[in-house]
């Protein structure tokens, strides 16, 4: 179908979909929402040749995603939605539950039956009619799993109290955090998904550290 062909050209794929209701925060004209993510390693290959990754401006992957998916939406008569650019923010976490059976993992992050803890969306496409899309897996991936995610973090940043961002970022920036800078070890430990390419993992970790950079201390003369 045209949707699959257009997405494949950019290394993207439908990773979940659902027919929304009033609770999903979408216009009534949207009859079917397709969640869009990376198609294995192909997205990184395509993005690596884009103008955005080489122009030096902030948020290259978000800008590339917006350009690519907006063009596809225009061609197919769909509405493009993105998990960035807010506030207001689109409820992608809620859509993940509806669209690909995501649920809380033992470390509280959402886990996907097919993608494990590597869940990431480049956007979503809302269609005015129901599309002929294959069903997505919805089984609970954590049932029967020995939960290696619980012991994978070297500084125990994940606990019942939540995610300790300062503890995590301090370790990742330290000399001992080299392994974490190539991708969160908790995500890597999840057997339900396949880690993305190393360059992509490092890209996202760098962006994470930049977003949580320590405040600069102001000093007087």
C-alpha cells in the first residue's frame, strides 16, 4: 500500500495503530491513527544522509521527522502529529497503550511487546478513514521474564520511587559511565526488543545529557 511504500523510503514503519475515541485527544475527523517509528536500522541509514544531521542546527532528528512525515501526510491526505514541539504535548504515552499494547515495565518505563524498552516514535499519522493495517502484537512481554532490567543499571537509578535522573546523568558523565554512553544498559538488557544501531544509541544519549545539563553556576568578579 502507499503508506508502507512512502514510509519505507525513509526507513520508517507503522509500529502500532488504533481507531481513536473521544478519550484519545484527536479531532473527530481522525478515524484511524498510525504510530510511526524506525524500521530496524533503515531509519538511521536514511537520516544519516539527510541535510538536517549535517546542518549544525538543534534537534536534527525531530526536524527530519517533521519534514518527512508532513510530506507523507500531505500526499495521503492524513494529519501528522509529533511527540515534540509542545506544549501542548500530544499524548503519545496513552496512544502507545492503545496502539501497540505498551504497558509499565518492572523499571516503570513503558515496554512494547515487539520493541521492548526501545520504544520511540517519530510521529503519528491520522487518517479520515480506517486503514487496512496488519494487527500488532499486544501480549505482555514481562510475563515469565526474569527481569534483567531490574539489575542492569550500575547505580540503581530505577526504583519503586521512580527514575532518579540526577543519579543517572551524574554516572553517565563520569569516567565510570562509558558503557552507558553507548545506550542505556537497562534498555539493552530487555530481551523483548532489538537495540538500534550504536550510532543511534549514542545520538540519543548525547541528546538526553544535553537536555539534562547541570545548571551553570554564576560567579561574580
